[in-house]
C-alpha cells in the first residue's frame, strides 16, 4: 500500500486515516480535518467556513514545542499525529 498513514486528534478523540501522496496538500488535509470534526462533533454545526478556521499542528516529541504548526504538506511524513485546532475567530 502506498501513501501515508496519519492520525488526527482533537481533544480526546483520535482516528487514523490514509492519504495518497498525489492527494497530499494542506487544503486536502484541512478538508479531511473538517470531515473528522463533523463526524465526531455532529451537534456543533460548525458550517461551511470551518476549513478556513482550522489550524493543523504536528506532534513532535523531540522538540521543545511539541506542537509544530503545519505550513505546508511537505512537513507531513508517514505516521504523523496531527492535532486539529479551531481558531478563536470562528
């Protein structure tokens, strides 16, 4: 199987997913994050603009700052744990 196995986390909810390299972009990851949030928090009704307010952080236990803001899909590697944060402006 090619592609990346990744994990999303939001609070205490954690889920694994798979994405093919040709589909790997920050925009696509944010859309996957929107799907994750809507699936696990259906009563929140966060709306269509949610993707504009999602921040993705990569867990890096070797860093002083464990959460590293993802600026580009190039920062993603196999097995990454990505934390979903919804910005306050939402």
